[in-house]
C-alpha cells in the first residue's frame, strides 16, 4: 500500500513556489532547484506567475464528463492580478462557463484560489480546498475534491495531487477523479508547456507534463508519473510524446495534434491517444501565426509492462 499522504497540498505548493521563486537567484554552481535562505525572495515578490488547475473526469452512462478550472496569479508591485476560467465538456461539446479577471492585495500564499463573482469556494481544515462552485441564478455546477490517492512533485517545481471527487450538475452527483495541480515561473521565463491527465477508472491514473517544446514539435520531451491498481507508482523522467497525426487550425494558421504516441526510453510504458472532442481558441498576435490554446478530450490505450489499459483523459495544448 502507498504510504499515507501527510503533507497537505498547500504545504507542497508553498515549497514548490519557494523553489521556483528562488531558482533564478541561486548561485550558478548550485544544482537546479537548490535554495539557500539568503537567496530566498518573498513569495509575494513581483514577477511570479502561478498557474493552478482542477480537472474532474467522470462519466454519465456511456458519455464522458470533463470539467476544467484554470487559475492564474501574477504578482506585481502592490497587487496580484488574477484570472479564473472554466469549461464543461459533455456529449461531445465544450462549453466555457466562467471567465473572470480581478486584482487582490499582495499575499504570502499567492497560489491559493480566491472566490470572485460567480466563483465560490468550500474551504476545509488547514485551508484545504474542498470544492469549487459556479453559481449563476438557478444554474449551479460544483466539483468536490475528496480524499487523496497519490501526489507527485515535478522537476520544475510542479505539484500534482490526484483525489477521489465528484461533480454536481443539475442536482445529479457524478463520481469521478480530480487532478489538483500547480506550477509557477518567473514572469520573464517562457510559459510552461502541455500537460496530460489520463485515467483508466480505478486501475490507472497518470500525469504527463512537457519539459521541452522544440520548434515544430513533431516530438517533445515530457516527464510523467503513474499509479496502478496494485498500488505501485512509476516515475518516468524522460518520456517522448510524438504527434502522429495533425490537422490545420485555420484561425491560428497552425497545425494542432490529433493523435499522439507516448513512449518511455526503456520501452516499459507506451500509449496511443486520439482526440475525441476539442475546444480550440486562437489568441491575439502580430504575426501571421496566432497563439493557440486548446483542450482535448482523448482516449486510447496505455501499456505498462505486461498490462494493457484503455484510458481516457484531458490534454491541455498551447502554442505561443
């Protein structure tokens, strides 16, 4: 059995944010991520950008149900700029249902989610986030975060917590799994890359996050973590994710992936994934090619050792 998770996500996020805030200040002869007390700027120092996301994966009958909440906090002198966006995918269609922008006062815990407008929060003991609630008139959507299953920390200071959860929609409670993650960067550094959250019911949970995004992106380097039904955990520090097929996204004048092939260097893990539904957004820009912000519901097959698992999940894909 996996050891009990004694550290709260808040404590893990604090450690990760400290590491990322300090990385640029660390002496050149230190290993990446090594922090000294003298090198540590406050977490509310200007220029820190934190992204936090909560993903729910469930199903209603034969149809998948996906809810994604994305939050950003950008610390500036005397203020924190915040955004909150959310999407619901069901029955093959994507619906953006929340987009808020506001400012808050400086804080030592900028990664914490703040309520605003139509966004409400349920906070438990130890400032633990227990639920996110969208409320507008008679319309209400809730994602509840239950007991944790597994927690991972990435090499870039990211944190990932997979927990049991539920979505409440139209008075119907739908059980599923929740990914609560956070990652941070200094404002002058490039934005983080793509990520994937894959599950096979209670049998498998997996997170993959891009650590290198070469031009063209026919293949990229990722790191990942997996938890299997026998309660074994696997880290994969050097995973290749290749675009097998792509399609044109005309509004941005770019190609986006349609299928992926995932492989670990030792061949012990591989996956083939294909898009089931997509939400594509083209951003503003000066050049002929525009930024892309895409969400894909995916399905496919995962192989770990001798085991073969049908998986489904969510891919966040960005092009700057």
